[in-house]
C-alpha cells in the first residue's frame, strides 16, 4: 500500500487516506449546466462552484489544446505556455474558448474532446458534478494493481488520452519505479 498523498484539484489540500475520488469526463455537459445555472458564463466562474469550474477549464485546455484552439489553427507550444500563464488567472478566457468549441460542435465542425480527470475530496465534489461525471472512489484505485486494472479499461476508450490518465495516476501514486 502506498502512502503517497495526492492533492485535491479544487482546494489544493492533500487527500489523506484516499478520502476522495477521481471525477472523469470531458465536462462539457457539466460546464453547460453550470453556465445555465449561473445565468451566464461570466457568473459561472465566480459562483459557489467557481473553483470547480476553474479547475476543470484549466485541465480541459491542457488536455485538449488543439481541439480548443481557434478554428483551423494549431497552437504553437510558445503560445500555449503564454496562454496557460495568462489563463491561471483569467478563468473567463478559458471558458470563452470552451464556449467557442461548443459553437463549432453545433456546426458539426469540432473534434471530440478527450476526457480529463479531476482528483477531488468527497467534500469538494458537488452532487451536481457527480451526476454528470464518472466517479472513481479512491478506495477503488488505492493500489498499483487496481490502477493497472483501470488503465487497461480506460485504454480501450477512444476518449481516453493515456498521457493525461498517467499524469493523474502520478498525482496519486507518484512515479512508479520499473
Ligand atoms: Zn478538496
């Protein structure tokens, strides 16, 4: 059993003794829901669930930078770094890119997004998010064998980016020596 303590993606505090889980999804339906609930996309980043919205948009942009960059453009790595630095503070900017992507989906002109994985305390995962996402309680992925089992399952999904999934595993277990 590993003793590595992962950090919650929302409150940034350690998730001690695996008291949390991984929320897995591309979160697009969820973000639409948040925007509708808040009344507009600016309010969605400031409301009660603003921390979750912001954590998700940062992950989404990192994992799907090509799909979420402006139409027909592949973002340069330098531009990505600049955007990312700006986006750490400018949450609304990220949400704007995601909304633009949704417009492209409506026009049938958008690649499918890969899933992202948000590691959360139970208390940092609002029920409305659990309703939309796929929740993996950490007790179901608390050793290397279970992690391998999940990896084998997720590897078969076309929405899985294994690089992103492995980053999530490293957040839980650290680097595993081979
Ligand atoms: Zn937390």
